[in-house]
C-alpha cells in the first residue's frame, strides 16, 4: 500500500490512464481547431469533439446535439442559471434553489438577486433533502427555474430529482441540476428525471480538469439560453471560445468508461464505504453520520466525531487525504454551511470528516484509515475538555460558554 | 496549511495533558471558548501555598493543532512562575514561539484568556477561603 492515501474523490479524481491515452494524440499531431472547416486538421478535431459529445450524451440518455462543452461545472452552472434568467426575464423573475447547493449555484443566484431576480433558498430536512411540499409551496407564476443539485458534494445526499422534475414539468418551469457528483457514479437519465439543464464536470469522473459540459434540452421544451461568453458563436451560439479538444476528448472517454464500469464501481465502493462506516462505529462511540444514508452516493461518507475538532483530526491522519467541515480548514473560517443547514449544531460541523472513495480505493486502504482514525480520535478525546465533561455528566448544551 | 515544527511537536507530544482536582483551593481552572466556535480550552494551575509559585499546570483542548499547541506551550511556561508573572504572559509571545500564521492568532488569544481565567478562578477561591469579599481581588497574598 502506498502512502499517502487519497480518499477525497469528491474534490477531484486522477485522470484514468485510458483517458490520458485517448487525449494524447490531440496535443501534438491532431492539434487542429475544431472550428477550422476547410482543412483536414480541423475536420479531425471536429470529429473527435463529436465522438466525445456522443459519449457524454450516452452516459445521461441525451441526444449529442443537446450537449455544450464548457470549462467545467462552475461555468455550466453559471451559464444555466444566468442564461435562463436573462433569456426568460419577460416570463418571470423567480428562481428556486436550495441552501446546500454548491457555491457556483448559490453565489450565482446571489449575484442575480442584486440585479433584481427573486430567489427562494429552500431549507433541507435533517437528512439533507428538500421537502417537495415546500418546493411546491414556493412556486409562483413568476418562477422560471428550479435549480437543485442531484448529489451533494459534502454529504453525498441525493435529492428527489425525478420528483422535482415531475413538479417542474407539471408547472411549466425549467429544471436545472448540478449533477457533478452524481453523473458517472449513479444512473442518470435526462428523460426519466425530466431535467432540462444538467451540469457535468470531467475531473470528477476521472477526466481532466478544466473541461465540463452543460446538457440543454432541445425538445419538449426547447430550452434557450442567453450566451454568457460572447465571440465566434461556437456551441450553438451558447458558448463561444475555441473548443478545448484534448479536454473534450478526455471528458468523452471518461464518460464512456463510467457508462461501462459505473455499476461495478458503485457496488464495490458501496461495500468499501459500508465497511469503513461499520468499522468506525465498532471502534468509537458518539460518532454521527451527516445526512441520509439511504439516499446517498455509494462512495460517500460524512461523519462527525463528537468532541474532536476536524482540523486536529486531519493533522493526526496526515497520510490520509480527506476533507473536514471544520471552520479551521475553510478559507472563510466558517464551518460548513451544508452541515449547518442539517441543523445538527455547529459543534458537529467542526468535528466532521468527508470521505470520498473512488476507482482506486482498496480494502487495505479502508482498513488503514479506520485503524489510524480510531487511534487519533481516541487520543484527541483524551485531551478534549468536552469529552471529559460529558463523561462527568455535564450537559454541554446547558453550559454558559465564554466566547470572544 | 503547513504547520511549524513547534506546533507539530506540541500536537504530537502535548505537554501536561490532564486535569487537576478542580475543588482544591490551590487550583485555578479556566474554561474558555465554545464548541460551536470550534475551540474550547480548559487550563488549570496549581499554586504552592507556601511559595506562591505555580508548581503544576494541566490542559485539555478541543480545537485545531495550533490551539492544542498554544495551550500545551502555556502550561510549560506557567510552571515555576508566580501568579503575577503568569498574568504577564502575552498572546504575542505564544504567536512568536510557535510561528503561528495570522489566521491562527485567535488560538494564542484563547490561551492567554485561559491563563487569565485560571488565575482569576484561583484568586476567587483564595479570597473565599480567606473570607475576603469577592471584589477585593488584590487582598490575596501574592509572592
């Protein structure tokens, strides 16, 4: 087993060697501009792009013509939300989203609010999912878009996408989903889920960084977007800019591999994740899973280790790459807003660790992480005043804390 | 984030982890911070009644590596100091000793607060034991 161990596959994934191999020729020999219509260099590049478009479309049950390549899911989310808000502003000015969305969605909505858009941020229930009744109740005759992520990047919780899609369809509202963490990991079909816009990223599915896609429904309804990047009119006029041919080839190949191997990967990783969870629960008391276990990505686990602070935990397992929702590990010095939204208390957000398993995670690695984490949690609890107080019978919630 | 060697050393080999009997009249306990803020420090000092010198100090900390290191360092520095000398310890000295980056300065502030809270608790107990009214802080015997 090689150290350090990577168990942060929600942050990014390595490029699969088969993906890299597919990309290589397009850096040097086949370097053409896909928009060059009058020579073989251009044709060759265009052909590669169209193959990739089909590969991505096949992964989500779409038509290749419905895919637009972007620089990644942040751009896809921006284009979907801003593009709809601008294009349909005569129809309405209300968007519904959710508090646990990725910043690329939340901050895009906040920016549009400053320009007069009205945004409803649905809360989530204790399990991390939105309430469909609350969604229905928040719809007005001015609602033009519902944007709810498929699976959350921190807690891996999968939203009731098919149900949301059905509600949106019934009300004639467009439905966008940031599906970055779900596509390629669990089955996703744009027809079954009734989605109109879907954001996808290559580097979350063993493809390269800097490339992504946006699915834009062409039929029933035909979705129109106001371009956010102007220029040569590439990608049906919705996204100008010379196509990142190597990146797109990589995304296509990555999508194809996911389509072929997703089921096998998900089964294997689900078992490993359950092993990680069960062994940690065997070894440690007072550990809490954040979010629904039932509606969750098979390769995600997010646990709070009560009375131990997340950054100090990470420091103790410095040969294991995972993330924490602790304030100390974030640039904003705020604990995870996703975990706070679950209503479990800020103290549990500070104590959380996100595990993201992936294509190269082994049982040996899982066992190593369990062993190491158990020892570190035990050691840190021995020096935790909170653990001591709880063992003495003090109710921490009734304490008067001296803050500054 | 990269930690300084001294922070790593205190994190891996924390000095004086533990608890002193909090009902002992010669022990002062400071508990500062809050779980929802991500750090809580408990720092205790035991003052020798004959010499007025802190002859033992213990801590327990819920917090990041820098918070653990700040409190561990504080207990090291407290031992052998008089109560007044202990009160003179400044958070900036902890920052300098541990090479804490700006985002971690609050850890050193918390450690200074914990020292002050522990000493205040000790003085309060001494006053009560000597029958002095709580307000008359300076009446207690100092070294």
